[in-house]
């Protein structure tokens, strides 16, 4: 057996912390190889104004021990891309773990990989999971058999530690957590809808609608395409 193959899908307008947060943690699994995969090896723009460099192409990667799909507003384009969805289905077939962070779970849903599974996503998008046959769960990290989904953005770090504990044991994961000094103390109590209040919730929804004014139509269209093929 070779090293654990950890494969992240990277795509234009991905939320980089959805990817780089768990990638930093999972790179400490020990005897693991992390790849960022896209259609070509050219730099891929993120939503943060800088690019990430893929280490492999879709054609070069046919298998993974851990498959992880991060989120971002670019998720809607990926949900409409049959080449990528077919690749995800193929890799997921034999993956030990099929995972996502934030709206990456909607991409898994569009590929038909969450039907009948409990899953989570960013709170503002989570309810869309039901369109793909998944059961939306309002939790930060959700395990259901070999599907592991994390909530919005920063939940990717928690997701990665939880998965590490499942693979290497809690004591190992605790040591990595200490090594990375992951001891968050947010300056504001507004990191979830339950804490933020209606005014901030409305403001975040408005921002999402500005960046993706047609998100509901496109997500529903992706669900309809999936449902028409099953």
C-alpha cells in the first residue's frame, strides 16, 4: 500500500479556505499525498483574488482514498459541468471517504453522491440538499457511512480534524491540533444564524443574492437534470 491519496477538487471561484483549511490539516495525516485537481495545471482563480495551482488533472487522477469537494460561488458552474460530475462519480466509486466543505456538498449532490445520506452545507444553502435526495442537517460536521460533510468555510478545519481522528485516532488528531495551535476564540459571537440575529442574516442573504442572483434557479435545474437520469 502506498500513501493515503487525498484529492481536492479545485475550480474557478472556489472559496480558498474551504480547500486550504482542511488541506493543511489532512497533510499532517502522515504517509499522505495531497493533490489539487482540475482540468488543467494552469493557475485556478479563487474568490479571494489569488490563484491556486493544481498539482494534477482530472485525466491523471482516477482514484483517491479521500475525495474532498470544497465550496464557493463557482459551485454552480461545476454543478452544470458533466465532465467534472462524471469524474467525481468515478473517483467516489472506490474512495474510502467522499467528503465536502460548505457548498461543495451541493456539487456532490448534483453528481448523485448524497442521495439517501445525511449531509450539511453552509447555512444559507443547506436546505437545497433536499433537492438531491439528501437529508439536510444543521450541524458543523456530519458523518453518514463514508460521506463526511462540513458546514460553511471554517467548518472545513473541524471537518478535517474529525476525519483525522476517525482515520488515525483521537490522540493523533489532538497532537496535530496542538501543533497547529488550533484554539479559536472568535472576536464576535456572530458565526452562526442562531447567534447573529435577523439583521445580519438578512445582510448575508442579500450579499449572496448579489453574487449569485440566480442561484436557486441553477441549483434546482441541476437537481432536475439529476432526477431525470435516475
